[in-house]
C-alpha cells in the first residue's frame, strides 16, 4: 500500500442543495466532453465535429483559446501536476497532448490504426495515461514523460471499450465494456502489473463514462439503459461499485440515456448527464438515490466538477453550449484540512494560479511511493 493509500478520509462535508444553471458558454461544433484543472481553474472542451478544443477560464466563464487537434476529438483528460491535457481523436486513432502553459499541441501520439480511441483517464502521480480503444478491444498505456505508448493491455473476450477511470491511490484502472450487446462489464486493471485482475458485471446496460472517488474507494459508472426499458427512451442508471469488495452496491435510476459522470471529491456528490432528457441528475451516494434533477441544454454528455470553486460544467452538444451549475458550496483551504492530498493545493501558490502561469515543482509527489 502506498503512503497516500494508507491515509483515511476524516470529516466528510455533507452534500447541499444544488443551484440552477448560472451561466451558459457558447462552444461551436458539438461540444462533447470536458477536462477540468481545478488548480488552474481552466476547463477544456472537445468539439467533436470541429477538430478543436476550447479553453474556458473559470473566473470569467469565457473562452480564452481554441486549440486545433485531430479528427473527431472525443474525451479530454487533464494532468494538473504535469500541466498537460490529453485528447482522444476518434477517427484518427491518435491522442493529442496539449501544454496548458501555451495552449499548443506538443505531441500527437499514434495508436493502432482502426482502434478508435474512446474513453481516457490518467494517473497524474505515476504520469500514466490509459486509453480505451473502442474497436481495438485493448487499452493503450501512454507514458507522459515521453508521450509514447509503452504497453497495450488486452481485455478478455474482445469487448467494445468505452469509458475509463483511474484510482491513483489504490493503483487501479476501471474500463467499461460491452460484449455482444448483452454483457455489460467493468474490467479492473492493476497499474503495477498492467494485468486485468477482476471483471465486474453490471445490471445497467451500455456502460459509458466512469467516475472515481479515491477518497472513499467508490466507482461510479453511467449506463444509458436498464434492460427491459424501451430502447428509444431508455431509463438510464448509475452503478455504484465498492472498490474493496469489487461488487455493485447500488444501481440508481437516473434520467434517459445517462452518459457522463462527475464526482465532487469534497462533498461526495455525484452528477450524471442524461442525454435524452437534457438534464443532470444529482446523486447522494450514501442515500443511494438521486436528490435533484437540473435542466441544462440539449443532449448533454461530458461533465466535470470543480470542488474548489463549487461549479459543475456540462457539455450540451445539441445546443452548442457549456452549462455552468453552482453547487452552492465553494471550498476554502480551511475546509480541505481533513482531506488527504487536497490540502496540498493550498500549500502552494497553485491554489490562486492563473491560466498560462507557470507552476512551482511538486516535490511531495516524488516523496510518496506511487510506483
């Protein structure tokens, strides 16, 4: 067990009612997914038909840059330690690496031809990116230092792969998979061995994005339907998985065609986008049900939460907008005192850093045994 893994969560902040949408930001060409840097206060939005990533400053909720990337960019993942953003380019079967300081592409990483990379997540402490190759039936492992593929992990039975989540505390990767449109799974990968160590069966159909709460050891998987529901208006659901047992604790009904997952690491609140409803479900994972539904724009998919500023960003593809939701509880440094890792934001100048500003080094990362 790593030094960080041995830490325990003390004094959880209870979830509070969520405010309505407080702003909308125009983003052209089908905004699909979001990556968020809570340290810098910057949001990265992929435009699926625009071959670009828009950069939003959270302080002003304005677009401050547009970055050309590959063909049909799908998912964005942000590494706030190494100030790098990674974007999957679905048709090109590549991954673009973007330097947050300059908002320019610094590398284009090739994946196997025809693999069609879909979901992606990263471990900022180990400097590793995991890419789910939808039709390649594999997970590509990218080393952030060299921006090259260093491993390829085969998933048993060659399912279609969709979403990825990483728990850097326990060193586990979670990949959603669909096999023959009948079996809905989560493959668990050990970061150290790069081997599949467990396969979890889901009730909710068509699993999509994965949310990880490493402080509480919980995984959240968005599913677009529950078997038996009308396909055109599928009742979506969120599966809650206990990392310790590897079992599904709850399957929570949400809205129609649930796609995206965002997790507030401070309050523990979970947010799920419902594509066919144009809504976001707010879930209390302790109670095991949705406590609120918020109307956003058309066809919401990607979602990202900033627990520091108390905001949630939603990509509304059909209306070419990003909706901004206030959670009603921005977090101060005092609030973070009882949480592992999060107080480190306050211990550096990063907490008040601005877009484009260089960061100090992170010596505490090297001091912890993440390898």
